[in-house]
C-alpha cells in the first residue's frame, strides 16, 4: 500500500477522527502541525548563494582598505588605492556538498564614460578547520577575473557580475577566509572600481516538503 500524502491523512482525520476524543478542530491542528515538521520531506541539493564581502561584512587592515561609497540606495566599497584589500570569513555550512565558487558584483566610481575600461580582480581564499591548522602556509587558492565596464553613460552606475569561478578545498563545517583586491597593472577603469558584493556559491543538501 503506498504511503498516504499529508493531504490524504488530513482528509482521513476529518472523516474518521482516528479514534481520538479531541474535537475535530484540535485534531486537525495537532496533526497538521506534526506533519508540517515531520512528514512528506525529502533531501535534495540546491545551489546556495551567500554574500561573502559587502560593506557591512568586510574588515580591512588598520589604515588601509577600500572606503564606503553611496550609490543610490546601495553602499559599495571604493578601492581608491592600488594597495587596498578587503577581508571576510565565514563558516562552511554542515550541509555543504560540492561546487563551491565565487563571483564579484562591481561598478565604476566616477561620472565619466568608462565603456571598454577593464578591471582585474584578485581573490585569495584559505579554507581552515579552526582547530589545529597553520594559517601561515598560504592560501588554499587564488582566483583572477578580468572584467569590462560596457556601458557608455556618464552618470549611470551599471552593476556587473564576473563569471563564477570554481574554488577547491571546501569541507563542511570548516571556515573560509577571503581577501579581495584588484591588480592595478591590468585595470584601466578611472579612479578605481567599486565592489557591491563578493559572493560565495555552493551546492548544499536541503530538506524540503512535498
């Protein structure tokens, strides 16, 4: 006999009362609450998209790093100097499965036509267990993006997104520390770029109801 669905059990509860002395309304409420939490669920995998570096989550070294800049109702990080770096770290979720990657959302900072101007972003990341690991050994990986500002408007601020680039070494319940900057020698964008967000993507297991 196939397993009844939640809707079928609720219908059975209304019709037969399942031998309970409680009133119909209370019976239905109790069973519905139980089923919502414990019945008709399956484990699936989904891509989880998490902001890793934003103006509210970043850290910089004392006396350095990009400065916050308002763009409409958004806040970005303006890399004014070639040496500006921004840092963040987070815990890799226990539900992590695979397919870790990063991308950057960014725009320009000045009211000039920057069509065709380029930015080379550099992200270094370190995956660590947080218990017994030497962090001086160096980053787990380095990611380079070359991206172009295409819009020819002067006062507009088009937000572009770099492609997703895969990261390696991710382990569930470990931590990942991130350092983001740009390579000045390969960047032609006037007055340096602005980061809106640098995001981490990964495939995680999720329990979903049917």
